[in-house]
C-alpha cells in the first residue's frame, strides 16, 4: 500500500509529546477546525445525497449506513439518531457495521478486511433494488466498505460514498461521491480525529436536510416525533403551541387526542379532528406547511 494522506505526517505531529497541555490542546483544536472547514467543498455533493435519500425514504424505501472502525461508528451514530429525531422507523435505516455489536465493545481491525462478512451484513440489512446506502471509509480503501459498495450497486442499490482521500476507490465506485479532504492527522493515522470530525459534521447536516425534505422538520422544530416521556411531552407541547399559535393547555389537549404525535396535534390544535388531520397530512406528503397555509 502506498502512503495515504490520512497516514502522512501532520506539521503539528512532530514533538507533540514534548508540549505542555495547553499548547498540545491548541494544536489539536486547530486541526479539528481545519477538519470542519474541509466539509465546505462537499456541500453540493451532500445536497445531492440528501435529495436522493429523501426520495428513497419518501417512497417507503430504506437508507442504509455502512462502515468499519471509526467511520462505522460515525455511520452508526447518525443512523441511531434518525428514529428519535425524525420519527423514521429503525428498520428503515439499517446499519452495516463491520464486526457487528461485538465490535462495539472490543473493536478489532481484522473484520474490516473480511469480504464474506460485508456480503453477509448486506444480505441481513434487507436493502434491495431502489434503496440507498451511505458507505463511509476515511481512506476510501477499506475492503469492507468497498465490498458493500460493489455488491450494493450490483443489486440496484444507490451508493453514496464518503471518504477523506481524493481519488480513492470508494469515491470512484460511488453513484454520489462525497470527498471530505481532511489530510494528515496530528496523531498519524488516527482517523477518529480530523476525518471522523468531518464525517460526523457532514452526516449531521445530511440527515437534518433529509428530515427537512421529508417534512419532519417545520420552522426548525422536530415535528415527526411521538412524545413518550416527560421531556418529549414538554417539548412537544411547546412545539404545538408555537406552531399552532395556541395556549399551552390547548396544545396539551391536542397531543392527548393524537396519542402524542406532534404533526397531527398541530392541526388538531387549529380545529381539525384527529382523523381529518391525518388525512390532510397524508395528502400533503407529510408536510405541515401546505396544510397550515390552507
């Protein structure tokens, strides 16, 4: 293997162990800021991914997340947030993580080199023709990621590839390539740092935009959630009261009528029956704005 940019030496690497805590942290912080800046050039590609993913989920398909090691952890974190933040059923956002749950407690490198494991995980994911998968690899060369990408494309599954090295094989294989060019790490090769930060930020923004396009975000509020604990009940009541422009008591009554579902509760608070609210939301593709405008 040739030396990849993610394995090269960062200028701040030399003598890192000799610096005081304040200076070392300042250097690490600077590298994190640089990693964040690397996301900027990827915004057009992220917009393409969001559009494609929203179309897949909007028609009832699945959006998978795949990766190994640190990249896999970034993928897993984003996928796990989608049900709670946007009310997307967990089975619609399957995760392919090299090594499975056992690797979450004791991460091992060998699993990322196992093509049979990658194929088995793809089989188990339930992804099929017309679905989409986000595949992450800092180097863009991880065998697990490449096998998932190749097999997914062969099955008619759209692939969005995320890598931190320009011209890497994963980006070449992807239907939509997202380059997050973070370069060398202060701790050489530790891609949980700059590369992982860029991946996390990119996925945060991507999944949020997907939520917006699906109508799960309205005026900056998470509206496709069902309040099922004290914190969410309080938050939901505030959301319904603000969007519907009604007193808190009216918002709480509306939530009771909809079983804690925020979107229909907004409409119930405005005078619709629960059944009529659901019917109008269905006709509007799950978006509140056109119903409220009417």
